[in-house]
C-alpha cells in the first residue's frame, strides 16, 4: 500500500485511542483500512474483536479473535478474550477451555500478567 511501518503503527495507535475514548465504531473503521493494507497483522483483528465485545456483539467478536489467532497462534490475549465472549454467548464450558488455554500461554510480560489475572477472574466467576 506504500505506507511505512511507522505510518501503520500511527494509524493503529489512533484506533487504540478511539477505543479508549469509547468511539469503537471509528476504531473499527481504521482497523478495516489497516486490514486491507496489512491483512496478516493479528493486532488489527484483535482490536476489532475488542470493539465488538464492548458493543456486546459476542459472536462477531469471536470471529475476529479467531482471525487474530490465525495470524498469531497461541496469543494469550486473543484466547482469553475469545473465551470470555464465548462464555457471554452462552457456551460456558467451551469459553472456559479457551480462557484456561490463554492463561497457560501467558508469560511475565506486564500485558500478559494482566491477561492472566483476567483469566483467573473469569475462571473463578464461571468455573465450577
């Protein structure tokens, strides 16, 4: 597409800012363009999944988390978030399995520690 990596990163950062401001539709629009330019970057699909999850469109969010996992297999955040959406869509056992898988994949990175905590909370809340 003729865009530099810095330009793509800047557009992604803008999309993340929109999410933080609660403007998820705008963030999804930016991610849609980014997906056309760089279709193998998992973070764009993951961010759309996050947006859809915030809109309580869980089945659609699961689809985007799956796409993120195709491009970044075993990503803890995508696994945990997909599991959470699966739980919210009524498939508790399948969702918990994904959450556990994501928790096991977490490392010591600060973001992954936060994901692991979220996974533990979901397991406590929905586990038997």
